[in-house]
C-alpha cells in the first residue's frame, strides 16, 4: 500500500513538472513536493528510491512531445534522459537526507542545482530548467530578475527552495518549522529585491527588424528538389527583407538557415537578398555556408553593398539532426560597424555557458528553426530560454524564428513584440545597445560551485560520521 502511494506521488510530480515546463510555469513551485513526500516517508532501498525519481523524470521528460516529429526514438530517449537526472536527484536525497533539520531543507536545493547543471555538460546534454518554466509567468518576474546575479540555474535553485520549504512546512512542521520558514523568507526576500531593483534597460537606441518567413520544414524540403518551390522561398525573404531595408532599420535579422540556396556563392541571389549600397541596414543572415567541401550552419553579418563583416558557425549541433554540418570554431560575437552582436543559433540558446560566452556583446541575436515542433507549445518554451539569456546578461534579445516564434525581448525579460507561429511578416522596433555587465556575467555560475562545495562537505561529514559510529560499535 505504501509503495503504491509513493509511486502515485512520484507520477503526480512527473505530471506537474511536465505541465509546468510547457503550459503553466507557476506549477514549478509545487511540482516536486509530492516526490519529496514519497522519498521522505517511503525511505527504503536505494533501488526503490531511484525508481521513484526515475518515474518522475521520465513522465516530466515527455513534456517535449513536439519532438515526436523527429522520431519516436529521440522522443522516448529524451524522457529516459530526463529520468536519469531525477534518479540522481532521488539518490542524493536517499543517502544524505535526515542529517540535520537545516540540511534537510537545503539538500533538495543543492541536489536540484547540481543535477540541472550536469544536464548542461557534454555533447549529448539537453538542459531542462525551472527558470525556463517561470520566464513568462507574470507574478514570478521578480524572481526571474535574480538571474542577473546568480544565473538561470540559481533561479531554478530558488524554485527548488520553495518546493523544499513548502514540503517541510506542510508535512514536518513540528521538527522543521524554523528552517522551512527561513527558506520561504529567503525566497520572498529575493522577490522583494527584484521589485526594489529591477534590471536597467537603458542604452544606445537602434532601429531593428526581424524577418519571419513563416515557412514549414516541408516547404524547404520541397525547395531542394523543386526549382519553383525554391523560387518561392527566395522571393518570400526578398520581399520582406527589402521592406525592412526600406524602413531604415539599422539591423535586420533572419532566422536560422532562412534561405537554403547557395546564397554566398551566388552573386545574383546576393543582389536580391542582401542590402544594396543605397541601404543603411546591417543584415545578420542565417544561411548554409560551404568552405573546403564542408557545410556550416552560419550567421553572416552583411553590410550595404553585400559587404561581409563577420561570420559565426553554429558550434553546438543537434545530434542526429545536424550530422551533415560541421561544428564551428569561430567567435560567437560578430564584430560589425553597428557594434558587437552576440549570436546563438537555435538549441545553443538553452545552454547557459553558451549564453555567458556572449557577455561582451552589446545585443544578443537568437536565430532559430522550431518549425519541426509544429504547433507544439515547446516553441514557446524555447522563447523562454531566450528570455533567461536576456536577463542573465542584461541585454536586449532579437529572436528570429524560421516559422516563429519571433520576438523582441528586453533585459527585464519582457516580450516587447512577438509574432506567432507560421505567420510571415516583419517585427519592427527599437532596442538599446548596452555595455554594462551583470554580476552573473562577471562571476559565472557561482551558485553551482557553492552547491558542489556543500555536497562534498556533506559527503565527507557522512563518511566520518559512519566511521565514528562503526568505531563505537566495535568498542
């Protein structure tokens, strides 16, 4: 009976996490509370505890159902990968919980931050972040602002703190009341600080335009074998781009691989698509670049008259999906007459370390192709990751999506303008180039290193405690 209840609680946590990641980010505040209840009151063998965590993670991982179009194997694999994080999370609590009241409340925070950080490391990593859940939740915006001090994972730690404090306040009030109230107090104090000191948005104004073709991947696939279909794709970007140049935009941004014809090798296409000598605009174009027989997924900065100022080749490629591209080795900051433009291409925007590599950029550009997700809400969650990058670095973000969602985002995470999925058009507006530096940009993910130090100290303490206990038993 107890085990059945624990599995039910774990499944409930999995569902709450999945819903929080896509549909209702506010649920992140309570998502793991049922799992904590199952782990605390159902303590048993490590295998049993790991299964509870794994079930939670697997069900939570299925929130990315939009990846179904990329294959069942990748879809299920993502669920298993998410489950592996929660297995580690559960095992850390299994072996280290119930050491002291204060540590009991703090350990879920330490375990969550570390396991979330681990998911950002390695060639096959795929981050999933609580800060991504709350990025577009209005009543939690004050806590989002803390990302400029402690990074996105630090904010995820605050969500984990709220979960832990709430669990102990509800179920272990007699023994853990003081540390639980202290945890909630710390959580609310960060929110109050966000109200008092919101991020700055000042800077040097520039006029911008984002081009969204609104095209599905099937249209690009058809263009590879049908000349008329390719003509339609080129014409779509030609019309929209010329409209942006005519508006006097200082900066025009295309999405990832917007035109998959060999633009850089075809002067006639460059004359049609790139700014002319009479235009004032700088274009950052998402194109496929070929060099020495290799293909790159690139962002190219093109000035009036087709002058190429700088190029960035996508470094973090999607395994299995982008095997035909070569990973780039170039600096992700484009040096242009307009200023330093930091570029993240599609999936790169979900990795905090990729974002921080742009700390010296004056504005951030996210070039993306989310068309493969169809109308799945995962496309909106990808926008949330761009919001996090904006707050972490204190920069405006121009997110250009091939089929959407495209948006202009300010350093407070507000979407100033947005164009929904599968619509063609321009987003035009004014943003500020900024040169200040956030605490996170200067120090990096310092909360993670504190969590690692705390975990090591806890493990050493537990080992020594066991040795002392064993020694007394022998006496």
